[in-house]
């Protein structure tokens, strides 16, 4: 399949798809798993589509108890200067259709290219979701209103892997993006299947599109085993790269 015949959310990574070798091991979306993604910046320059690598995202899913899961996050996007913006977070989530957020604990810091944390840049935060509000605790208590269930952009990667691959629409929920910006009035809609080229031959992906107030659409693409390969937005994407390493951090 030529890149120009792919649906628009996949067209920008057409060249990447043709070199991508999908994982071939079995996948259980409700079990314990680790996914590593390349963070990509999507843009056009002189009429040419670019999908430049700008960081790494790793998610580890584990079971905490009956109906509760833990998602461990390492998020390392490159900054304009000589370093990385590193977030390490632990999310406690309900084992429901949106991986609804219950609580989180996170550490953010700026990291030089040699892995050393820049002095004075570390920031710790934690929070809970209770009584329909997001409560952030970090040197003080700040509350944000929520609409419906609360999830995160990282939790949605877990959630879409457990949804049926059939027409569905989930509406009126809140996404706490990167544990920072609450986005109310969100919806998730099944887009259907599409055949895509890979280095191992054609494969079928299923799309779930998230849209709503204050955001540009993002489409999550899962294979027929429900493993999420890609999440593609208008400006940024995350692309599955199982062998990619998370940069080492040398805490002072």
C-alpha cells in the first residue's frame, strides 16, 4: 500500500511503516506488559513530511489488586536546549474501560545529555481523584474540576488495548494530560480497521480516535492482538519501538 492511500492519521508515518517490523510474540492486554515508544515530532518542510525522533516513552503495566492496576511511566522528550525533560510517574488506575485514574506520584527534572540532573530542577508531585475532582498535592493543595471519569493520555494507551474492536463511542470524560493539564469533554470513537504495510508484510490495525474540547484529535492504532502500535496526533506521535532504551538518569 502506498503511503498516499493510507488514512490521514497514518499517512505521516508511511515511510516508517514500511521499515517497521511488528512484534510477533503473543500479547495479553489484561496481563502485565512493557511497551517502549519513540516520541516523534510531525511536521512538513518544503513539502516533505517529517517524523523526527525527539524522545522515549516507556509504560509498564502491573496488577495491584482486584480491579486496580499500576502503570509505571518513564517519559523523556528532548528539549530545545542540551537535555531532556524527564518524568517518572506511578499511576494507580481502576481496571475499567478508561483505566480511570485514582492516584499518582511523579518526579520531574531536567536532565543533561550526559544523564546528570540539572541542579534545582527536580519537582515532586502527587495527587488523587476524588468526588469528581482532581486534587493535586505538591507544596500545597490545588483542586481542578473534572467531567465524568478521569483518565490520562498514558492510561488511555492501556484502555484502548482492552476495548472491543467494534463500533463504540465513549463520551464525557476528562483526560489529565501528562499529569498536568485537565481536558474536559473528551470522547473516544472506534474508527474501524485499515490494512497497512510493514517490513513483515501487510497488517490490520484498528483505530480509536480521541477528540474533544481544547485538543487536536489523536488516533490510537492497535493490532488484532490489541497491542497498541501508534498514537498519532496532529503534531506529535508515539511509535512502538520495543528495543529502544530509556536514557539513564544520574540523580545527584
